C-alpha cells in the first residue's frame, strides 16, 4: 500500500469532506475510497483507472443507495477479466450495514476471482444484526479491519486534494482506532455479550441524544448501577451496560436482558438479605420502557420488595400512545422513580459508563431545553394530564 501521486484527471475529495466524514464528527453520509490491484506472478500491480471514491446517494429520497452498492455498480461495469485475480481495497467511513454486508457477500460468492479488503473508520451499529453482517463478510473471505494512522495517511495522500499539506491526525485518533479494533475483534469472534463494561463514546452520542424523535435509534441501551445497601450505607455496587438482543436468538428488550441477568446473580439467588438490606438499581436509558417491559418490571418489583428501582431516560418512547403512558404510570405506582436525564446525568453517564478515551463530554445543542420539555411531558403523563 505505497502512496502514489493521484493523476490529474481523477477526481479527488476536498480536505473538509475527508476530515468531516472520516474523523469522529458522526456525519450520516458514507464515503468509500477504493483501489484495485491485479495479480501478476508473485506481486500485485495497481490498476490506476480503477481507483477513486464514491458516496451514498439519495439519502433524502424514497430510494437511497448506500456507498457500498454504488461501488458494486461500478465494479460490475468494469467487467474484470475472470481469468485474472484481483484485490480490491476499500477505505470506508462507516463499516457496512447488514443489508450492504449481504450484498457484498453475494458479490464475493459470484466473483471468486476478487479478494476484498475493507478498512473502516467507524463501526455502523444503527441497524440490528450489524454484528452478524460483519461475521458473514469475514466468512465469505473479506478481510476486515479498522483504519489506523497508516490508512488515514494513505487516503489523505491518494484520494484527497490535500494541496501538498501533510496529514494532521485529529485528537486521540490512535486511541479511538485501538478501541474500535478491539470492538471489531470481539464482534468477529462473537464475543459481544451482555452486559458490557463500557459503552463506546460514539454509540453514547448517537443513542443517548435527547432529541424528541431522532431517526434510526431502533435499539435501546441501559447503563445500570446496582447498589447493595444496609441501613442506607453501601455494601457493594456493580455497573455496566446492556443493549437489546436481536441475533441469533429471539429479540429481547434491554430491560428484560437486565432482569434475566440480575436474577441469575449469586448474591441475589442467595436470598440471604437481612431485613435492613436492600438493592437499589439505577437505569440510565436511551428510551423509556415500552408498555410490555413496564408490565414485566412492575411484576418483578412486586415480587421483590427489597429491590428499589430508579429509571432515568434520555427520551420518551411513543409518548403520545395511551398504552405507553399507562406503562409509565404503572411503574411509578409500583414504587419506581421515573425521570428524564438532565445535563448532570449525561455527564455522570459519560464519566461512569463510557469508554471516552480521556475526552470530555460535549453537550449537543438544546440539550437542556430538550430535557426540560421532556420532563414537563413526563410530569403530565404521570399526573394523567395528557389530552
């Protein structure tokens, strides 16, 4: 992967586009830089005319097309000689979603003379099943890795109109790459298990943002703290993070994942608490519970009087639906404390539950205003004042 000067007639990405999309800005666009090499004896020779970049198309239309599919359109149009072997390397701002992963697997199955290497700047975790998609890609022969300083520099020198300026790494680039590389390794080895010790910082920003109706936040995360107390004094505590389970088993909401885990803990199974000992559980949730989860939590609390529960949610789930509103009221009636996350709560979560790589929490625009409006909405629901 030696740097080659870009030919004058090949389009290049402007500097800001590269930095904004390949760093930690979390833009929704996906850019894919690609190059093709052909096997000649014991070496690989670059095919300069098959080198460039694409991006996703039609993001705001009814027929969006992801960058990977745009790239597959291009590679099919090249009519690569099936008697030769090719190595295709992609540098992509987001790893493939499950659907794109399946399309790439299908392509590799039909075009066995093509080897695929994918370097991703970040892991796309929005859609359920993203882990399975990445494992399928690996099983189909694709090599998957996270971009490091080496790959970012290579892209800067080969795909960016850099005006002769050297690549300037952004803050904590190496630390982020190391963390994402470990996460990818765990995914590919199928070691992603509930509960997680920490939440990746980009996942926290994406899933916990307190916009009233954000798009594509299909999953739910619970950052939990379990305290065992005696006469109000802490004896022990445990923290971690749960997420919904989708694959390969039947989907299980994150609240139920936690309850199943908690009820299996040795200390809880022992049931040897004295009358003045209690468990206090705090959930910091990206979404408030659905009505079915609320029902099952109420049942749990009614059966375990020595357990207290506080639920602090970033957003309200289906807050206009009477069934979901009643679920929140039933939680409060069962003794649970239900509230909306404040800025202090977001800071607390960042410092306690997020693998932030030493970076400070950066509040998004209107965090306090959104929190206040959601708190007022929750108060109306709990007081049964919704129209």
